[in-house]
C-alpha cells in the first residue's frame, strides 16, 4: 500500500510552490522509510524547477539534500535500522551491474542513475525529492549520518559536500599541496573546509573580498579578488589543483596559468555557456582540464564520516516552507551564506 506524503510542489516551470501531496511506493523488503527533517536547496533545484536544463517532469518536488531519521524498514533490510539517522543524495538507484556501479561510481552509471527527483525510476514512475516529509528509498542508496553532525547542517553535505570532497580526494589534495577554490558560495565554502581538513594549503579566488573574513574563518590560508588582474600575475604557476565552483563563465586560460606543472583545473560548477581555452595553456606545463560530478555511495559515506570526524558542516540559513520562493530568488542573486535548508516540519498544511 502506497503512502501519501505532504510535499511542496511546483506545478509548472517557474510557478510558485504550493502545498500538496505525493505518493511514495509501498515499502519493499529492501526499502527504508525516512522521516525527513531537513532538505537543502541546491542551485540545481532552481534550474530544474524553472526548466532551465531542458524538459522537466511536473508537478515537481525538488530536493536531493535530504536528512532525517529512519522510521520503518523492509523485512530484508540489513544496512539500517529504525531510529538511524539517514540521508539521501542526488540519486536513489542505479543499474548495479555496469562497470561504474561495480566500481562504486554509481553517479556515472552507464544505464543512467535514477535521480532523486525530476527523473523516472526503472519502472517508469516519476521520482519526487526532499521538499516533503517522508521518502522511501532502497537501503543501498540511503547514507548513514554520523552522530557528530546535526541533521540541519548535514543535509547540504549530500550534494554540496560530496561535490567538493570527490575531486579533492581524486586529485590528491593533502599536506604539501596547494589548492585554490574558485567561488565562495554554497559549493565553495564546503571546498574550503574540506581542503583545509585534508591538510592542503587553501586559497580562495573570489570576485571580490566581501566574504574574505568568512573564508579565512572556515580554513582558507589566503584570499584573493579575481576582479583585480594583479591577482593572476601574482599567483602565476602557484597551484596543484584549482576547483571552479561557480556557475558563471570564467577566463579558462587565466585560471590555467595559475597551475603548476601537471596541475589540474576541475569544474564542478556548471556555467550555462560553452567555455573556451587555448590548447597552449595546457601544453605549456602539461596541465589538465577536467570536471567532476558528485560521488558514489561509498565515497559519500566516507565524506560524511570525514565531516563528523573534523567537525565540518554546511553554513546554513534555516527557512520554512513559506520562504522557498523567496529563497530561490535570493540564491540566484547570490544572497545566501551559504545554503538554505528547509525545515520540513513546516510543510504540512496547518
């Protein structure tokens, strides 16, 4: 028997959110039911709710930064128990058979993973995300949230946290390395904390110095304004790794010039337009240009455990269901420090 769950829905592209309900599937033998406590707002929620990334599925319940407590488990569940603190990230299923799934890189599933929302399960049913009070998910795609992190600051880790942790680990950020984080926003502020905890020397490259105090307090060793062209002269050939978290166009050649021999510039932010560069910027020092996309289940759990060990959480502003439309506009205007999180207890109609 399916479960009717209160949710925040947007009925069409760009339409205001309204309270309603969605149907969650009947609890299967390998499923867990999570009572959602908090749901983070990711910029990708906005792109999809406003149909800026192609045709979307409506009505839509966004949200793939989900934190809560398990309230029921299927008869064959072994990985979780009632009362466990649990989270859900950007996908809720994958084929489990392809080389990427078998390698623990489900985010690159060759069949295509099943997104937490604005997607279709393999049986063709639409998925609905975390702007709701409960979600049913296979136990293999639910993450354990350690006791060392409160649920509200943990929610954004399920997207923003892993989006930065994965490339930092893959490209070897750690003691003796110099890492630059481009942008001091929802992604960037996580990158600063994680790179610092990994032991790297961390520099923030932001358009202005308006968030310098925040960056330094979160672990940055240096902070520069990219609007000042002297920055690019002073920092030439300085970094082993640069991670761009911004959604705006950047001067790729200018940032490549900041890399040392065999350094890497990695995109995790998603500019809307094509980015261009001169091949010479790569060949001049055997540099690398790449991109990264969230992380697999195993690595996401590793990230959560790492954050608990080092006292890392997202810097958040908690809002009610009534604030979501305004929050979307504020995110677009870069008016948030640094992640909005919805208190889902405010979703049911009073």
